[in-house]
C-alpha cells in the first residue's frame, strides 16, 4: 500500500469519526461550516452547513438556515432546513419553518409547523434567500 493512500484514508476516517459539539449552556451566534458531524446541545443562531450529520439534542436549539446530509432533531429548530438524505424527528422535537428533505421519519409526539418539501435540492434554500435579500434592497 502506498503511503499517500494510507494517509488519505486516515484523514477520511478522522472526518467520519470527528464530532463538533456545542454543549449545553453554550450560546453561539454566527456561521458554521464543517466537513464532519456536529451535535448541538446548547443554543445556535445563524447559518450552519455540514457535509455530515447534524444532531440537535433534547436541550439544543437552532434558529437560522441549516444545510446538512442527515439530521436528527430532539430539541428545537426554527428557520430553514435543507437535508439531503434523512430528517429524523424524535418525540421531543419542535420544528417550525421551511423544510426540504430527501426522506422523513417522525416519532409520535414531535411538533412540526411550516412548509415541507420532499426531494427538493437544498441549494434552493440559499438561492431563495439571496433573491429575497435583493428584492428587499431594491424596495
């Protein structure tokens, strides 16, 4: 095996195993972009994009625009959400907003309000935001 191939696999494995965390009691505002998974047990407000899985824990809350590969919600999410593959809502989940997803799983007890779009490309979310901002600037 070539050293270069071995090194590339090591980097790929670290991305798969790596989990970014916003722990309970932490409030974060801004923009997050990551290659690996992220778990939010605290509070996040802003834009979040991950090529991995997003988990919003039971005490976690997110308010903003989110784009991810897979998403599991136990806490609160308000805003725009784009999930390429599976969106899983646990019984304690509370979601409100515009939601785009590939597949959807909802446990009894989950609260969901808003507009749902199955099979939509998540790129639609950012292009609509930019169009709306441009219209606001010209008005």
